[in-house]
């Protein structure tokens, strides 16, 4: 068994140092959505998305403890992960803001399975049934079993270096290289 040096276990790292470190890590941008018990749509911009397992198909997202979206996920037992395309920059900024009516300026609809999905800004949507919650600090890790996926062609919106960007090569072009 590997022993971790004592200094590694006790060292405190400032939140700003973590933010600066993560700035160099480019991620895709998603908007996680859900309906609350009163039928109101909630959503927030999220780049903490992980594919946990293919069998059963499971995703995890990390949501702020104080978010209405987390409350809606808890109440409804379901959520959607909208993968944003390059054209979704305005939606990403809106859903990252404190605006109480984030859905007012985006095209969205209730899916056949009853979740709010973005119809113009997302190129793919995974709908999930809540399977587990685990609180870590000021966030909750939310696990969901994927119940439905919709995909269409599109170039993903990326975030890194404190700005939005697209892939360096169009996804369709990259897929066609080499056959």
C-alpha cells in the first residue's frame, strides 16, 4: 500500500489557487435542467460532467448547494444535461448568471419524458433519473441513470482560460479525416 506523505494530507489550498489551476483545463459546457415540484423550470450552466459507467449508463454533475436547480432535481428525481453547441454562448452566460428567469430568452420545450430541454442551443441532450446524491463541501455530486439521449450534428462549446471557445477543428471535419 502506498503511503501519502504527511505534508500532502495537511496542506491547505486556497480556492483562488484551485480556480487558477482549473483555468487551463478546457471542458465542454452544459446546462443542467429540471422541473421543481410546482412545475417551474430550473437550470444552470455546468462544466462538471462525467460519464461514470456505461452499464448502467450513468452520468454525474456537480451542483451548488444553494441552487434552485439542485432543489428541483431533488424534488423531481430527474434532470437533463444539455450539451451546448458553439451557438449556445449566450445561453451559457445567461444560465451562469443570477437572472431569476433564465428560460425567458432561450428556446426550450418539455421533452416527451417531461424534462426541460434546450432546442436551439444544445446539440445533444441526456435525460437522467436521479440515482444518488453525495454532498462534498459547497456542492452536491448528483448521479443519474441515463434514460434517453438525443443527438444531432454540432460543434461543442468549450470553456477554458476564463472564456468560451469552439473546437480548433470543426467536429464534422475531424471525423471525416482518415475515414
